[in-house]
């Protein structure tokens, strides 16, 4: 489970420190998502909100593709918003702001003509309530386009890697729990959105390479990345005192098996 409070604190801080790595890991998905967002946007001037914008890559892509749109990226993490501000400097139709959508969703979405997100909407305490508030704030007919992970079984860089590392399979939450795989089941997401007032289309499955490390020593880069982000980082933090060294050696061995010349990559699967 990953809550808004964690994103506004240590989780957000870790992602801010690692934004170059996280953008790389999502690059194969971002190309498809950015195209879907632009395709859904209305013609002419308008206001677009990037929900859970992180370090700003989706907001920046949209603002550059549609200079007639005013694009605002919002995130609960001050550290991530600071990174996004720096990256987006000089783009006249782009702004970023700190906001907690669990509290301010209707205000954030007021008079918006487009809502979008790259993996930023699976962490609400009560998603049906937040999406209803977003629906109440936007203009009639406003499209909502977001990505989220599919099943953990299709994303072995996550729980499967942590299980290989520790020999312990992470427990699956019962029912909804905020986190990266909270929207993996369309059978949950579609009725939740419908109850919040949204008309839903069938999600598009996207398979892409999750690049964990690249360069002269991609294994070392991937080890460093997984030590900071995701289930492996949590497993390493939970290791008994003095046990992390052996886990790091084992992690390097597991990642070596995924190496292809100058890259370490895993299969990844998302919905748009």
C-alpha cells in the first residue's frame, strides 16, 4: 500500500531523487500514453490538468504538443513539483502546483477541458469519491486519459523480483488498497469510474520494456535504481541487520540474468 502521505514524504522524495531513472523505466509506455492524451484533447484553447504529475514528463510533452492548451501539473510531493518546475522552465503554457487530490480534487479540476495522468491516480484513499469530485469540477464532455499497471504477474520487475531476492512472496491486498497495482483489474476500475459519473471505454493494453539500468555497467545502475524505488527497496530496508550485503549480491546476480549488452530490462504491462 502506498498512500498520499507517503508520496508527500519519503516515497516522493525517492522518486524526485530518481526522476531520470523513473522516466527511463516508463519511456516505452510514455510514447503511447502521450499520443493517446493528445488524440483525446479537444481542438482549440483549453485547460488540461496532469493528475499526479510527478517530475513533469507528461505535462511537458502535452504542453509542447499543444501550445494552445494551458497545462497544469499537480502532485502531492513538493520535491517532485520542484523538479517539474525546473524541467518546465521557459514553457509559457505550463505550470506546476502542489495539491492533494484526496482533499482538493474539485478545485484542481475546475473548468478543465482535459484530465490526464501517467500512473498518478492509483493512490487515493477513496478513488470513487475523488473521481466524482473531479467529474464535478470539469467542463461537460471532458476526457480523462490515464495509465496504470496491469497484473503484477505481468510486471516481474516488481513483486516477482522481490520474491526471487528474499524467497518470500509479497502478500496481495484483499480488496482495494492504494498502490501501484490498485487499478490492475478493469472489473474494479470501470464500475468505480461509472459510479463517479464517467463513461468508460475498454482500456488499451500496452506491453513495453521496463528499463532498470543502462550504460557501461547496466547491472550496477539497475541495482542502484532498485535500491531506491519499488518493492525491492522495501525488501532491502526490511532485511535483518547485516543481511543487506548478501541480498545486494543476490540482486546483482538476478539482474545480470536480465542483461542485454548495455541494458537491464524487464517485461512490463500497463493499461491506458
